[in-house]
C-alpha cells in the first residue's frame, strides 16, 4: 500500500471531511511517504449515483456561478495542501458521477454540457496548483460498459478535460468472478476508445467474507496491471479500516476487534 484516498465535503455539519479534517489526515499520510488522492464530492455530505446534492451555500446558483464555486473550492483545498508541502498525485472531480453532479443543473442525462463545464472548472483549478496532478472522472459500476461509453462519449463531445477514468466495483461474495471479467473488458475498452489511464478508485466486499475478498482483490490487481500500455494505475480498497461498522458500513476489511482480516493480505 503506497497511497491514501481522502474525501472532501464543502461545509459538512460537525466538520467531518471538511478542509481542516482533510489537512490533518493528509499530513499524516504525507509523513508516511504515501501518495494522495483527493476526492471532491462537491456536496456537504455523501455524493454517489443516487444523490448529488448541492452544498447549501451553492443552492441558488446558476451554472455560471456553480463553475466559479467548483473552481474556488477546488483551488482553496489544494492551496491549503500545497502550503503544507503536500501535492496530491490525483484529484477526483466528483464522486461516482454516473449521472453528473451538482443536480439538477449538472445532471448529465439532462445537461451533459453543464457537467462538462463543471469538470473543466475543477480541472482548471487543479492544473493551476500543479500541472502534474492527474484529474479523474469517477463512475461506479465498473462492469457496465454501456454506462461508461455513454458518459465519456458525451463528455468528450462536450470538450471535457480529464486524465484518468476512475471506477468503483462492489460485487457480491457469491459471484465476483463475472463482474471482475466484465470490469476488465470495460477497462480495456476505455483504454482502446479514449487512450486514458484507468484507476479502480473504490473496490470492496463484505468484511465477513475475508477469504473471498482476498481472492477478489488479487484477481482485480492482476487484471488492472495487465492492461495495454501500462494504463492501469492501481486500486483502492474502500474503506478497509471501517471495522466498527461506523454508520453501518459493512464492506471494510478489519474485524470487530480492530484487526485487519485476511482480505488485506491481498496487498502484500
């Protein structure tokens, strides 16, 4: 393991995942020599395929103002990191944006052009901080080739700028082999179609199935690292240390005593 992925929320109640929280975690990771992925949700709480809720402070903004807000928020967080000598290797513009972000104006099925504008606002801020930071557009359901073709055809047609295609994959413990095969086929198609690098930004299976999870991780590791041209960058397990079932999250890889399970041995 040589990298950590940290989410950022805009104005979260209680402070969890706000700028100060992210800076504290990033500083610890940096001191350990780890690379950093910053995952901008552009929301005050969880953003995923079922919810891409506007931050309260942005709720009345039009698409022009939203571009400015995305730019400013992205720039502010990365500037604060840079001031501590921390430059992320990667930045996600949005989290699991299967249908865009900052709904309704950034909903891709209705406003693909707006979604591209929002991505470009974030991209501009990232590259101004450091042109070597790679920008990720991240979707879930890494097995779903149709979703990925629709999204990235649309974004490219609308002149969106990005460097990496990010994926999530959360199969069942009963039958993970087929989703892994489908994910590899999708990754290979993305490389062929768009000549982009690929990252598995989130993978996971139930913490109660560590043996199956270990095999699942090792199989995916082989598949992504065998992509043509070295385009496969690697994978992140999400969220391994969630052993205490915080917020009822059951896809960690630590047991209920706080010890890593056999699943994590896949990273050895």
